[in-house]
């Protein structure tokens, strides 16, 4: 991950700054010895899954950390969302942002629910409550807010809309482990919230997730649902799915939880460094979080505005050529992905902020795999590319080199 001493931008003929690629989403590992001990113990116990002791312990520790009444772990957040939506009785139409990972929409659609895409607030990147209320109709049964980048939604405004219109309110908290709103920990809002513990998240269990709720009845329903509807050894009482977390995943989750405050402290340092380094650069802005709240600083979100001189996509190509795998989350917005695009090709007209952000946002590498020197090198690449934008643009337009610097695959 160490950057070489630079002579020239790679797109202008220099060598890439990073020989070992720098990624957004490199896992935070935590204490290997503790993980290996847990894995060894679970192998000795021969209890590998189905609500084993490590899952029990992980759920209890998470509930304490978040200050929630019920915490039910799942195999991932997508299945968590799928199950939570069904458990609270969502049907018909549900209002969600389009500016999110597509799993938020898929989880509804998988349940036969129509996701109704709503625009987000330009400042917070989360659901705009005024626009949410405009979309409520007789078919609407709920709202799923997404705490994007760990920045909590306008939870109180969405709560009062939900109460006024008798709607269910869920939150996709995939990014928001350890974040607060007015000192209140995410996990306690709406009827239920769903976290992701995917390998790329601040707290990880390889793959995994958790549903939190304060409602005893909903919690009991969810427990049945994720266990294929089994109420006892051979008694099935409802429709279900296999949404359980395994013991190795819980072993990783517990180990990660023991180190999560350290991961967050490291992320915060990288976040501050990015701000220092890019603060005065015209046309680009690193998204700020409220520093009086707890935050996990898990995503470094750069907006490349019109005044930058290069587009977001051009800047991404510059960075990829340097070995910096910056990501266009969440381009192009769910409404431009299938099956949603075909169902409603013109819906983008009512999503101007989403359309703009989808074209301007670039996530930069952070996490424990990234150090201050790497951040400085990434920022230097950005500053140099923007200063020398005319040469960079000409080089990127050169068809003989375009392939070498293309952003391959699913960027
Ligand atoms: N809601 C929201 C708002 C979400 O963002 C997500 C997931 C969900 C719901 C659903 O949660 P889960 O069902 O996944 O629990 C990644 C993650 O797979 C996904 O969990 C996450 N959001 C999304 C934002 O990011 P991709 O398609 O970007 O993954 P991928 O494989 O390209 O990985 C990203 C980078 O991380 C790579 O460049 C390399 C690095 N990486 C990744 C993995 C898996 C590693 O270094 N090591 C690894 O093991 O979706």
C-alpha cells in the first residue's frame, strides 16, 4: 500500500503510485489470535451453526453496545431487510431512496413490494422528508430510510410522517454501526433497523447482518422467519427462510466488535487527513459528518463538482491508473438498474439530486489498510490531476491509451 515517490501521473506516462492496489472496503481484521481461538473452540464443540453459543454471545454484546432490546443476527443484511420487511407487514408500495446499494430495493421487490424511489437531501444524502410525504398514497404501506455513509436519516421527521399516515418505518443501517443521532444510537429507530457486517463494513463477520427492534412480537416473528418458520424441532408455524448467522461468522463478529472502537479511531484520523489535504481544492468536497455525534467515519465521500475541471469519471480513471480503486457508489442509482429502470424509465425526472450525486460521488480508500502516507499520496494525485486537467483530459481522450486506463468491471 506504500506509495512510491512520484515523478509523473500514470495517465501522463508515469508509473502507478501504488504497486499494491489501494481499495475502498479492505476488511478490518482485528486480533487474529482471538479469532483463531474462537474458531478452534467452535470446531472442538462441533457446533457450527443454528443459534450456537457464539451467535448468542454476539447478539447479546451487540444489543448492549447499541442499547437495543432485541438484536437478531442474520447471514447478511440483504436477507435481514427481506425478513424485516415481511415481519412488519410491508406490502403494496414502499418509499425508499434510489441513492443506495441496490439490496435495499431488491429486498422489497423480492417480497413482491414496489419500491417507490424518492429523492434525497443534497446535504445529507438521505431521504428528503418533504419529498417522502409527497409520494405517500393509498397503496403506500411504509418507508425504508437508509443511513447512507453512516449519516443518520432525518429520523424524527420520518417518524412523524409515518405516524401521520399510519405507515411502517424501517431503516437500512448497513453503513451506520456505532453512529448516533442527538446522542441516540442508530439501531433504536423505526420499528426495526438492519445492519450489515459484510467484510467491507467497519464491523465485519465475513458475511453477516443484524436486525434490531424494540418490539417483542416483531422480534419473535423475525426469529421464526430466519429459521425457516420452525417453532420447534418439527413444528413449522409460518413461512420462513434460512437467514441464520453461522458460528464462524459470529467468531469473526465478536473479534471485530472487540476492536471496533480502534477501527473507528483510525477511520477518524484518515477522515481528518483527507479534509486537511483536500480542504482548499476548488470543485471537490469531502462530505462532512457532525463531529458532535458518534460516527464510524467508514466512508470517505468525495463530491466532484462542476468547478473541478475534471468529471468524477475522469478523476476515477486517473486514480485507477495509479492503483487507487476509488468507487462510484451508488452509481447510477437503483432507478437506473434493472428491473426498476424498465418498469419506470422516466422516474429519474423526479430525482434530480440523486441523478447529480450519482454522477459526482466518488468513495476514496480508508480503513485500517490505509495510512496517512497513503491518504497524502491519494490527495496529491487528485490535486495534481485537477491542476493539470487539460493535459489529463487530453490523455484520457487518446484512444490508444483509453483501454489501459479504463475503469474495468463493476466500478
Ligand atoms: N444496504 C446498503 C446501504 C448497503 O450498502 C449494503 C451493502 C446492503 C444493504 C446489503 O448488505 P449485505 O447483504 O452485503 O450485508 C460491497 C459489499 O458487498 C456490500 O456489502 C456493500 N453494501 C457495498 C456498498 O459494497 P461491492 O459490489 O462494492 O463489493 P466488492 O466485492 O467490489 O468489494 C468492494 C471492495 O472491497 C473491493 O474493491 C475490494 C475490497 N474487498 C472486498 C471484499 C469482499 C476486500 O479487500 N476484501 C474482501 O473480502 O459491494
